[in-house]
C-alpha cells in the first residue's frame, strides 16, 4: 500500500450564509477572496450587473423573470468559478427576489463578494511583496 502524505493548508475560503428571521440558513456560497481571477471576473462583469438593474425594472412576464434568473445564476457561477447557484439561489429565494426593504437578492450577494475581495487581496499583495523582497534580498547583496 502506498504511503499517503496529507498536508493541511489554510485555503482562506470564506463561507457566506444567508439566514431568515428564524435564523434558518436559506442560502450559501463559498469564495476564495484571494483568488485574483475572481477580482478580474468581477471587473469584467461590472457593466453587466449595472445594466441588469434596468432589465429587472422592465420585466413584464414570468418568463422574462425566469430568463433573468438563469442569466444571473450563470454570471455568478462564472464570477465565483464554480456552480455556486445550486446552493445560493434555491426556491423560493431566487436571484431576482426583491425583499421587503427593496433589495434584490443578487445585489446583496454581489455586495458581500465585493466586501470580501477588496481587503483580502490588498492584504495578500502586501504579504506577497514581503516574501518577494525577502528572496530578492538574497540576490542583491
């Protein structure tokens, strides 16, 4: 039998949960806030989500809402780099669900992603620069 060497690494992944008034989790997703690709995809999708606000307001049929939900799910899956929509948008709470305070659920999710990405990427850039400086120092003496 082959020897198994297990290496435990803190991957830094955040798990976001959304709960209702009864403290029951109704939705969740995972995010690696240090994944620079998530930040790049967020920039790429920014315009789409800005324009989506107008699309949501112009919806006139259930079929259009269903299509918007599908588009949003696809974009958020792409943004996060995995099929997050399975755990994130479960009936009766969908991407286009508007809560009593007027917030659309998809935008709540996007705000949480943005809040997590910015500070983590900045922290990791500083750590990476420190590490690079440490190794470069060896060769500049």
